[in-house]
C-alpha cells in the first residue's frame, strides 16, 4: 500500500485555477450526475438540494444536468433515442 506521498502529483488539483474570467477554488469538476432528477424537465427543490450538498464538499466546478427548453424538441429527442437504440440492437443482431 502506498502512502500519502502518492497524492503529491495531484497537489495542483486542490489549488485555485483561473481560465479567462472564470476563477475556481480548485480544479475538481463534477460532471452532471443527477440522471433525470427533473421529471418533465422542471427541476424541483431536490435538485437544488443535491447540488448544494456537492458545493458544500468544495467541488471547484459543478456541471448541472441539461434541460429542454422546447417541449416538441423533448419528444423529438425521445423518438431519436428510441430509434437509435433499436438501430443499435439491429446492428448487434439483438432485434
């Protein structure tokens, strides 16, 4: 088992970082992971609570989940996802 010294190569990850006008507390970035916490595309208080908990853990940058602005686009996206999944299954011989 390696000691704490193995982490010294990551020390810059915990230092402040600036890119353009964006200044981050550290270089730790959390990808969107709420996995559709917003039924109907409308975030509720549970989504805000989720991100607040992550921010308290001092993540430098949090990328939130995407949302849909136009409802017809949402239906088109669902149709595309379903048809893509079916095409993938057919290509893999699982239809």
